[in-house]
């Protein structure tokens, strides 16, 4: 019985072995490996052919054993000479390449494999002569390597050769595609690899006609048959000489400031611009499925980003319980994301926006265990709710981002702005003090400086609350001012993009209006670092770079969508809206600004506030707002906050509306004449 069981087990093992062998064979014949196996077999055949062709070229006869004195070594020598180049091709990774997309790097590897093969064969020649007195001629080895290289190169680089021929002919593009005459900006490794890709893949429709580069030493030289025609200073001449349909920026280490300079110079000529995604090296360009990207507007606004000082973030976030009010909003949600990224112990997300809370919960469930964060529905206008939440979670740091932010909306609802932005902030500060919170940071805005609208004035009052409350508190407190953030709900860029998608017109309130811009992630990273600097009611100001004219922003967005401003998409000047200023400021003239531990954050030295007078004025404002007296609320607000800027904004608006009306009449006249 035992013997029968052993035979059965042995038979089963043989069956399994056969199955594994069949699986291995099938794997080799799968589409993934079929090309590799086919190339390997072809290389062996080509190398055999090269061996006999080399002998024929040298001695004009086959066989020639007597001449070469091979005797019994003929077959081993043939196998050795054939096998060495194939082994070297495998060693240099020449069987795992998409040869259709191959470039300079792959070509160098391929040739190197044959150079090494030649020297290995010379060693074999010496060993055969010394050990067996068998003569293998160096000339025959050289001819063999040359023929083998040619034969095995043809199937690998045929696509490149055909593409180059088509490129030289400059007419063999798909019949339904007009070739896109392309200037490549960047004559380095990536630009060269991109050029090779274009000429090898004419079906993509890109016809490289010239290069541009910042390095003057490269000017006048060529890559392929395309001249490096100059740099940015030579742009006009290059456009005249080559009539490009597109520019492609192929520089991987480009700073935001340099990209902005290149874009602004080229975009004046209304020629589309593409950019390569981040690439580590030319090999990645050659082997990856290359996609040209549109330039994102974020890359053209603001200055180069500052590096994160992790020690500052750690002081306010890492291993701390963090609470974010307004946590479902544009700024608040990013504060929540980065608090989790930087390792907070627990995150409390506080907001009254049901849809926003649902969305952020759906996002975080995919990334984090639900024990890492808590969702609390509530409003900062309810002191009792805040007290309950703070008592339960005992946060170390509170970022207060809950606020009404849209200027036009708060102009028509001033009582709501005050109840939420001012007295909501007062509730949060007082309850945080009561609960023993260590750090409190208010998210403020540049509109709080010389406010011309109710929203800005409400945020200025919130800053003043931080300043006055800090004087009698152990809690470290501060406010952070910054300008517009890119991509926030209801902001100018999404509005412009929607108008462009609808075919226009794009509406700009005034030709001279300009604003500061910063990406939401960078703004939030700076806010998190500011939390460590908070002390006694300071107002911190973020370095926003240079302000941007909104009219220029509209033009850039239109161009980035492949259209021409005021030709494909009209830009209409509508006049300033109520409470809107031409220019926003980041500090008052009388405020002194000092540097901090972080190069992108400055602290302002504030004027002192009469606490008794301020508290009395706030008490009166609260009564007026709770009576829903909109006129009285607006008047009282600008009694506390100087109204000079508001009166100036009213004058600017009247002037802007007159200018917009005159421009509209001029456009109508020109259109009628046309």
C-alpha cells in the first residue's frame, strides 16, 4: 500500500512539474515576452550569418578549415563567437527596450555591447592560440563584430531611420494632419531626446524646426539637422525665420520666475506653448509615453516657493491635537490635509457646511483611519457648541479659518459678516482661552488693510480682537494675512475659466486692478509654520511676491487655452464692484515690518489699541447687528475702522464705471464700422 502511495505521489509530482513547464513556456509566448524571445532568436541567426559572412569576406571560400587550422574547434569557435555578442546585448539591457521610442541612451548601450564583445573575442583569440595553437585572425573578429552590429541594428533602429527620412523629406506626415512646426526650448539631454522622439514618431504630427537655449555657447550648433538658433533675446528673429506653430519648453529644472519670463515673452506673439512634465533624465523621456502639458496658471503667478521649515511645523502640529474651524472650506480643508500629512495626533474638523464636510470625509476615508480625525457640524456663532467641542477634544492648536469671504455678498449682508467674522471670532478666542488651548491662529486677508468693504473691515476687527485678547491671555495668539489663493471656490480664476469654456466674454472689472496671488498649499504651509511663531497677538504677513494685473491674468488664461485674447475670446471691462479696490495692501503705512525665522513670513509691529474704547464700540456694534440694522451696522463698522479707504473706493468705482461705459461705446462703434 505504501509503495502504491509513493508511485501515486511521484506521478502527481511529475504531472505538476509538466504543468509548471507548460506554464513557463506559455509565459514566454505571452505578448509581454514574445517580442523579447523573437528578438533574441533573430540576434542568434544574425550573428551566425555575420560569422559566415566574415569568413567569406576574408577568404572567399566556405569552408576554410584547412586554411585556418580550426580542425575540431570550428563548431565551438562558431558558437563562442555567436554567443558572446548575444550575451553582451543581454548584459547591456538591449532586450527590454521599446525600440520604437529608443533614443541616444539606447543607441550608446547597443554600440557599447559590441565594443565589449570585440575585446572579449580578442581575449578568446589569445587563449585559443596559447592553449591549443589555434589561429583566429583579428581581422575576422573585426569583420564579424561589424556585420553582427549592422544586422542586429536594422530591426531595432529601423523606425528611427524611417522617421528621420520622413523628417528630412518634411512631407510624409498623415494626410489628415498638417505638421505642427515646433521650436524646442532647451537644447540639453531632455530637449535632444524629445527631438529624437518627434522625428521617430511623425504620426504625432510634430515637426521640429529649431532649438532655443539660454546657453550662448550652444548657439549656432545643431542637434540632428536642427539649428540651435538662439535664446530668448533672439525670439523675434527665430519666429520670422522658422514660422513656428508651437513652442515646447523642455527644461526640467526650470524655476517659476524663469518659466514666467519665458512664457510672457513668447505669449506676446500668440503662439501656443507646451511644457514637458517633470522628468528625471533623458532615458525617462525616451522610454516613457511622452505627453506635452499645458502650462498651469499656478506656475506663472507669484514667486518661487519657499522651503518648508519642518521644525516650525512640528512645534504647532506634530503629535498635537489640531482643530480647524471652517475646515471644509478652501483654506480650511487644505489646513486639515497638511495637518494630517505633518503628523498631528488628532484632527478636529469644525464646519457648518454639510456638503463640504461630506466631501472631505469621503476624501480622508481613502487615506486615513477614521480614528485620526473627527467631523463636528457647528457654527462659530454658537459659543456653547464651541465650549462643548473644545472641552471634549482639548486641542493644542486651533486654526480659525471660518469666515464669510466674498466681498459683494457681504456688501449686501453686512450684519451677517459682522455676526460671523467678528463675533464668531470672539467666541472662538474666548472659548479657546477657557479650554486652555496653547496656540490660536486667525486666517486673515490683505483686504483687512485699509478696508474699503464690509468683509475687509470685519476681518480687520477680527485682527484687533486677536491683538487685544492676547494682552490678558497665556494662549499664544496671532493672525496671518495673505492675498488671493488660487483655485478657492468663487475666486477669479475658476470664474474666468468657466467664461472661457462658454466662449466668452471674460469680464474684468477694471484694466488697472491688480491682486496678490498664492497657491493654497503654499499659503497653508506658511500658516502652519506661523503657528510656531505666534506669541502675543502679532499679525504676520506672508511674502506674496509681486501683484498681478487681473487683465493680464485673463489674457494669460485665454492663451493657455490655445486662444487669442480679444480675437477668439473678448475681454469686457465692467467697472469696479461695490467695495472693490484697485490695489490691495498687505500692511498699513504706519506698521513696521520685521523679519522672522522664516524668509517667507514677516511680522508687523501694530499700533496700540485703546482696549476700553474698542470693547465699548464692539458691544454697540453687536446690538446693531443683532437688530439686523444693515445701514447702522455699516456705519458703525467704519466708525471703528477708518472710512477713508472706503470713500476712496467709492470714488474709484465711479471713475471705473465711467471708463467701462466709454470703452463699451468705443467697442460698439468699431464693431458697427466693421
